[in-house]
């Protein structure tokens, strides 16, 4: 299963990623791709870093501070044509 974590470079997102990489493909999202890739590298080869709008996952966790949720997600697309 592909699991995306928006805000995956923070403490909560990183904690989830550590647990999920054991059995799933984890996509770590951040406003800065470099930061997401750095976090993914720290989890070895089991995770990938993405700019958060690039993630295509079956499940997405949002691990952002409450005040950042609406501004961050306002530009995100909820559906994509396949």
C-alpha cells in the first residue's frame, strides 16, 4: 500500500513513517522537496520524499499544526483522473 504523509518531516509524521515503512511504501510530503528527501533518506531506502502536491497515495495522513492545514491543503487536488 502507498501511504502519504503530508507534513512528514515533523515529529508526528516522522514517527508514523518509521512505523509504516516496515510494511508499506511511504511518501513523505513537505513544502520543500529537499527536506522531504532528507527525511526519507534517514529512513533508508523504504521511503521517498515528495513535494506534497505530487503525492499519489491510497491513504494520506495530515500531520500539520492546525493553523497550517487550510493554507497547505487549499491548493491540493482531492481527485485525479486515471
